[in-house]
């Protein structure tokens, strides 16, 4: 009896092992590097779980690597070591170099065969194209918006929100806040971070790099004027903290803590801001000092060309799922990042968010004036250098015109070097 | 077989050092003569072009200057302070043991955590340092925005972090000095300062020499504190050589030029070590 039981048991274990092995063999694993933490990561994990439930033969392994810059750095080190991921989130102005060097695969054939393409907004279609080929599919698209702490404005004597369209109007409001509430440790405005600096230059009728010709525009009069105004908030008007200049995240933190009246930031910060400020949060379009124009930011998902074909197929399936109306609606409602799919607005989750979270749709309403930015390889270099130069200008160490003229020359030289 | 035993015993360590030290040094040397961005399959030979670009770069020379200033100021402060504190904590009492442990604690604490905490302490608007100044009626300082102050903050934080290690090493060195020498000096009527200068300082010279070599190398290689607290700013005022190396290599994708800087730093440190051995090594007495 005992031997028989043993044999039956062994047979059962063997059958189980065989089926598990077969399942493991059939399953395709996709490593996915991303940049989302907190609530955003929770929403991403929900999307992954839903995808895996409908695609049991694919396992997505999401890994939080850090911010966009840290992803680029880690990717650089991982690629030569053969330890790169299969899919990766890449910021929209930084993927050009990776596409140029053949690291990212051309997704055009996948996109052309995918009905998703017809449903993507034009900006979402455009953002992934580099040199005529599709390298990333947008996931978290954004524009910068103006966030206002209504309570601070009331305490500073504004019964109604003043117009915040021109640079002069913003300076005036920030000064009034600073004068009335400065002693309570409240600042009128947060010094703009790099994404919104680019946005404010565009709102002044210029750009850093021409988006059609890739020509450097750092030394055009309107770009210089925009930088002069931004620097003046810190060094002349003293309505923005110098801490925000040396630590670009600090402005956002101070706004969440109710210590700043106005901040320009990505619409992707909407969720966090709304949770922190609730009904005191107001969201306005970006300033239109000289015409209205805002940059499209955020990131898209690309697939590494080094991945095996079946992994590439599985990764694209996931990318397509992440851009579907259901996934996109969940992502939009949780984070505030813009919908990229025309059908997203029809989803109940999205409708609920629009009705219950006033201001979440401001970025969508700005889409008429939203533009993708130039992304030639030298943009990565330019963005890295810009931090130091911005510090020198905002802290009053160097003259804005002199810095921007020199910066433009250096950027042109770098563009020439990289194009060789 | 017995003849091979010693070689076999050291083989794992040799392999470890070769893989993690010598091979990277040689690879770095090779890469410094090539153009590479980590992504391209090709690494064309460019001769001395990376070195030429480096020598023509303003930010490289700024990093050299800032690092030199940092080393020249921070190392003597570290060693002087460590010797003075070690002297005070030499006696074996419960209080001195607690203080030694307290002072050593930063040495074993994560550098990044320390840098994050000190970033808050020295924040202009909400930092503890400015709150303390305002509490006694003094104006706020732009700790991390003023170029001079930012470097001073880096020196303060680095000294705070490293001091405990130096103190412990100095205490060990001081304890090795024979007490008879102090007794003899005392009989001869030597005052406290004279005894310190004529007996303690010369006899603790081997320890000072060791700490000097180690702290100069550490100072030249400072990275984490700067990267977290200032990213080399404001406007390059705390841009040390390794921060510049990281920026060139990992933000600007220029591995060739980054490797050239690494090679130059290596050569500089070796040259300094030889210089110290020639100039100071002769004055070091290992026996009383």
C-alpha cells in the first residue's frame, strides 16, 4: 500500500513540475524600467496587473529606477554590460540620442499595424517620432500649468484671483503675496524648474531649439528676455526662494507645504498637489506673455533593439495596452498626466476625475497651443549644461545676455560635434 | 604543493584586486584615447584629443581650482582638529569612550543620508542654521547659494563626517607614545604646549603622515556630499574633479573625456603621494 502511495505521490509531483516548467517555458518576461514612485507607481502596477490578467503568457517586471536623468545614466551603464531592460520609459527630449545610436528599436511597423494609432491624439503621435520613425509610444504626457494656492492669495488680499497671464501680472501678484505674508515664511512664487523654464520661454514667443529646423535659439532676444524675467524673480524681486535655484525640487515641496503662492509645474503634479491642497488648489494655463505656446513633456515607452523578438512582441503588447483608453483613464485620474487617447474621456474613471477634481483638465484645454520640442542628440548636453548657467543668472552671478550668448555658441559647437 | 600554497592563498585577493582595480584602470587608460558614448558599437581612436579638449575646458580648470582649494583648506582643518580632540579624549574614562563613539558615528553613517540632512540644515528659507542665526539677531546667510559659503558648507560637512575616523587613528597613535618621555619632559620642566610640540607632534608623525595621505586622496575624490547638496553649484562653485568627471561621463555621454579626467586624477594622486613621501617621509620617525 505504502509503495503505491509513494508512486502516486511522485507521479503527482512530477506532473505538477512538468506543467509548471511548461508554463514557465511559455511565459515571456519583460523587464520594464520606469520613473514613477508613490501613487503613480501604484497606478502603473494596477495597469501591469490588468495586462497580465488578460495576457497570462506575459510577465511584466516593472522596476523603479529613478528620475528621467537617472534612467538615462543607468541605461548607459547597463547597455554595454548587456544588462539593460527590455522596455524603458524615456523623457521626450532625451530619447533622440538612443534612437540615433540604434539602442531603441523602430516601432513604426508595430504602430502602423495597431488600431491604437488612429485613436492617439496628434501630439501623442508626433512625440514618439524621430527622423521619421516611431521610437517611443507616449505614456505620461504633460504640459506645464500654473498652480495657485487660493488660500495664500486670499490672505494676501486677493478676494478674486487676479489675471496671471503676462509676466508683469505674475510679478505683481507674487510681490503682493511676499509683502503681506513674507514674515510668515511664505514666498510669492517658486523659481521655475527646467521644464517650466522651457515653457516660459515658449510663452514669450520663442524656444530653446527650433522644433522644425533644430536651430539653436538660446540667444534670440525673446529667449533672453524670458530668462531675464525668470532670474529677476529671484535676484531682483526676491519673491522666489534661492533654495529653489540650487534645489529644483524644493519649490514643489514648498508648494505642497502651503508655503508658496504660485508655481509652474507639470500637470503630472496635479494628483499630488490636489491631495495636499484640496479645494485651495487652482490650476490655470501657463502665461501667454507674447503669444501662447507650451511644451509637451513627459515620457514614452521604448523597446530596446537588443531584446529577443518574442520579448519585443510582448513588450509592444504591453505598451499598446498601457495606451488603451481604460489604462490611460486610470493613469490620468490618478496622476493628472494628460490623456493621450481620444477615447479616454469616455471612460467612467476619467469622467469622474473631470467632474470631481477641478483643474485636472487645464492641460487638456491647453493642447491647442501645445508643441512637441526638438529632440536632436545635442539636447541632452544642452539640458545638462543649462542647470549651472541658470544658477549663475538667477543668483545674480552673471549677466543673462552674456550667459545666453555664450551658451548658444557652445551648444552650436556641440551640435556640430555630435553630428560628425 | 607546499610551495604553491602561499600563491593559492593570496590568489582570490589578487583576482579581486585585478578585476575591480587594475583592469578598470587599464580600461580607463585605453578609453581616454578613444571617443565613445557608451551606446555606439564603435570606439574610434582619437589620440590625445580628449586630453586637449579637457585642457581647453573652462569647467575642468574650475574643478581643478575648486578641488585644490577644498584640499588645502579641509585637510589641515581635519587633521588639526582631530589631533586636538584626540588629545582631549586620550584618557580612558567613561565620558571619553562615549564621546569617541559619538564622534565616530558619522564615519559609519551613510554619506547620502548625512548630505540630505545637512541640505535641510543649510536651506536658506527653512534651514536650522539660519533659524539659529535669526534667533540671536543675526541675518540669514545664503549657505548654499553664495559660492564661498557653499564651499565652506561642503568643508564643514565633510569634516564632520570624517573627523571621528581621524580621531580614533590619532588616539591609537598617541597611546603608542611611551609615557616615560612625558615623565622626562615633565621632570625637565617642560610646559604643556612645549611637551605637545616637542614630544607629541614628532612622535605622532607616522600617524599624521598616514592620515595625510589618506585624507588628501579622500578629499580629491569627494563626490557624494557635493552631488547631493549642491550638484557642483552654485554655478560651479563646488564643482570638484570627480563631480566634473561624473558630469562629463554620465550626463554628457563623453566617456573618452571622462576617462581622460580619471587618468589625470590618478596621475595627480600618485604624484602627490610620491611628493609627500619625498618631502615628509624623511621627517617621519617610527621609533621614539
